[in-house]
């Protein structure tokens, strides 16, 4: 019935976008009247940050050996990176919308907004987010767009603000959702909810959720593991909303030993610009050493930390 609905709805009332005129295209984006869910949620997020800060300080008074995750070394860097991400997202609006709307426009399918289309779209999007996240950890170029998020050695709600200023490039991973013909309104609402859902899982205040919830959904416990540099925590728990993808594809790891947060090679800086771009700088340095297209590919798409071109090594120049 679902397939029949898609084909029967193809090109019926499907929005048409003008890609030839930038001003017209931008007006069409604005006419979608997309709800700014993340903007609406900012006061709630800031209130929860304040609550978490208060609970930490209260626990510190009761237990002197407890660790304070809110400190000048990481907190203000997180805030500044978050503000930079808001600016870069606004500047890249035409690009990100353009990619999704272009592939939506060339798709032979069209799924009108409805209660069930939001559910299906969210699940499909979450599946794509799992693979986007996994690739971002396994290929160096994409890791450069994501490493910023892992750079904090503390773990709290504010860490969720650490989003790269170039992460909009990862919109290409969501092209399959557009090609399935989901209405742009459906896609962008689901996307905002998926991004917003990442906020609450960045905390140590919530230890465990009910067992049934832990089995299906990503929780703070699961995501703490993902941020760990402990050897058996690395490259685990990529899920965005549903942890079932990790269970299916063999990347799930339950929380056991205490998590050590950060990245395996700390850069020890509070400078938000360096935190965002340091891996791109290192990639550029390595690209200066390459001697063949094969080496270029390896520098960009080998797993992080596994390949460094050596001018005396001719094995990659053949």
C-alpha cells in the first residue's frame, strides 16, 4: 500500500522549485514556512545547562572528590563554537536547502506530509544519520568535519553545542531521503528534531534509562561510550536516535568502565577556530607531501591516524 501511495502521488501537487534564479529560489525556501524548532528550544536548552551546572556544584559540596565538568577550559569554547555553528548554518542555508530540494525535485516520487510520512521519514533519516556518523569516524576528511564535537575532555549538555562550522557538507548523506520524495517540510522538521535530540544525551547526570528504552533508543549511557577514548569504546555507538542500528551492524558497546573523554591526540587549546579547523590544517600539511593521486585519496579517506604520506615510500606512486 505504501509503494502504491508513492507512485499514485508522483507529480501530484508536488512543489516545483526554480533553481535558475537565486532570489526566486530563496523566496521559495522562505515560503515553506518551516518551523524553527531548534531556535524555539534554545531557552529550554540554556535552562537545562543552568540546572546541570547547579546540580554539579551541589554534588561538589556534598562530595569533594566529584569532578566539575563546567569549567573555563571547555565551557566557553563550547559556547563560542556553538555560536559559530549557528552563523555558518545560516550562511549555508541556500546550499543545504538547495541540495535537498534539487534531489527532491528530480525524484519520480512524492510523499505528501501526513502523520505516517513523518514517522517513516524520521526512521529513514536516522538510518542515514547512523551511516553519516560512522563514515565521519572512519574517513579522515569527514572526521575533520566532526572532530570538533569530540574535542572536549568534559561531558555535559554544553558539549552538544560543539558542532563544526562546516558540518553542512554532510548534507550529501541525506540525499537518499530526498530521493524517496518526502516533502521538504517533512524532511526539515524531522532533521531539526533529530539534531535537537542530541542535546539531552550529552550528560552524566542521567545514568540509565529503563531497559526497554536503552534497547531501542540512544541514551546518555550509550553516547558517553561513543565519546570515550577508552580502547574498546572507540568507534562504537554511532546511533543518533535509535541504538538498534548499532546492534544490527555490530558497533554497539554497553557502558562499563569509567569513560575517558576527548580525542586520542589532544590539541590542548581553548581557541574555537583551532578546535574547528585543526584537522583540516593537518590534512593540508599531509597533502603537501603526496606524490600521486593514490596518496591524495589515502590522505583524505583513510581512517584517521592510519596513513601519513612518506616521500621516501614509492609503494603508493605506482
